[in-house]
């Protein structure tokens, strides 16, 4: 499943792939860091607040 985030550097919308975790795929594991497709800036995935 793809999750959308905004790059801190250029403001571009970026999609990050989350891998399903567990049998029912209710939760997804996102990478801690990802690279913006537009400006190549390294972004940090926000913490889950639940």
C-alpha cells in the first residue's frame, strides 16, 4: 500500500510503499527514511501517533 507524504525541502507529494505486517494486513511497515523523487532530499517518516 502506498502512503503519501510531502517533502520537507521542496514540498512535492511523494508516495512511500508500506509493506504489510501480519496476517490481516491491517498494519504496514514504512521505511524510516525515503528520498524525494523531485529534489533527492532525504526525508524522515513521521512517527505513528496511535
